[in-house]
């Protein structure tokens, strides 16, 4: 069955994209449960980040005298240092972004994270700070030896986070042009080859109306299981009664 466009009419008029993103991770876990060796376990994770607008005019200008060095009454001969007032005080919160993902753990290695499937949301793509935080997270996972699968169905944002991830680590995919596709699925792993390490990628552009690919989900350097995105996607659509 083909990929639907969950972000535009007519489908977006009677079903939300949050339904497919929220339900798909559990279906992936159920299907991986039939393929994973006994030492591995998969779990879904859905976390909705809070979007906080920062008022750049909300500065704290309260006039407080800058503390100076004062003698310590409890310990003669010593002094207590007090820092100056901050040069900037802004009411805000650290960025918190959406996470729709599946994580695979190796139970024999202390429940070590070995693989992650990331379903990209519109919020992951809409702002530069969100994109930077998402790609930095992906780069950190790869550096830790965690294999990574990115799945992007978001048709209303033209950014390609796989391309931005490569740019972050100083690489380019020669199959991508100056305007890479907005929807895609890519499996990535960073593995040793002799004395060096190589980034290996299985990238597939996604097209509305076409089936989704089956990608390798790497659990170890010499062990992968098939991640059948088409099968799990269709099961999710059936469960949600999406035609």
C-alpha cells in the first residue's frame, strides 16, 4: 500500500499526523519482537516537547550593587569571593523537542542502547535551533556506536535532516542535489574498518503514493535485522482506520 500525505487535505481533514507518529513506534516494537534475538529488547518512546516563545525584551535591569571582596568572619585571613551580576538575565527554558522513536537495548551488555528509530516530526524541522538540537543528538548516538534510522514523512517542511546531519559531521551524500527531498528514510551506522571508522548509510527517498522501504537495523557490527517500514506503517494505518 502507498505512503499517504498525513499533513495535507484530504487526509489531514479527518485524521491527525500525531496519530500515525504516536502509534507507529509501538507497532514497530511489536514487529521487531518477532525478529530480535533473545538478548535484545525494543521499546517505544514518545515525548512531546514544549514550545516556549522567548520574549527578547524580558531583561532583568534591577539595579543591585556589585558585591566586592569581603572578609570571612568565620575564618580570619581568608576572603569570600562573590561573582558580579550576570550580563544577561532572560526568562526562558531550554529547548525541548518532540521525540517519536523506538530504542533497542542489548540486555547482555547492561541494557546498552544499540539502535534507535527516529520518526521526525514537524517541530524537529521548523526552527534552526530545533534542527541543530536534533542533528546533534543523532550525531552523538552515532558516535556512541548506536545505529540510527531516520524516517521523515513531513511533507510541509522542505528541510532534509539527514542532509543536515551529514553537514554537521562534515560530509555530503553525492546522491542528494541542492534541494534534497523532504521525505526520506535513512539507516546509518558508524563502524570501524581497520584503523579508521566509516559512516555507512542506506538512504531511500520517500514518495507519496509509493511503498516504504525495508532498511537494515544494525544491532552489532555483524548483525542486522530487517526493519520493514511498509509493514509497520500499514498496520498502524489499519489500527487507526486510515484508508
